[in-house]
C-alpha cells in the first residue's frame, strides 16, 4: 500500500514507532529496505524519550513536536 501511493506521487511517510521497531527486530523484513528507493520517507522518534531500538532502514529521527506536527498535517493516517 505504501509503495503504491508513492508510485503515484503521493507523499508517503512511514513512522516506525518503538513497538514497531521492536517487532521488526524479532522478524526482519528485507522489503523495508526498498521503501526509501521508491520515495517513502521513513521517520523514527529521536533517542531520549525511551530506549530506542536500532532502525533497520534509513530514517529521519524526529522530535516529539515534529512527530505531532506530522500527524496534524497529513491527509490520511493508516495504522498497521
């Protein structure tokens, strides 16, 4: 779904939350490595709020205010 939106020029951002990163650590997924190649922007929470798990893809670390702004400015939120 993310790749389809990005392929049609829709600005797409994937926020990898700490619980999502912990799950990915348990079951790695090589498909995630391709997201940025297709124009999907990946973001994570900046270290410091809680123990962070390393991100398996290239991601922009954002502060709390930046993440909140991202949520309020987007047109659609999908939760998986």
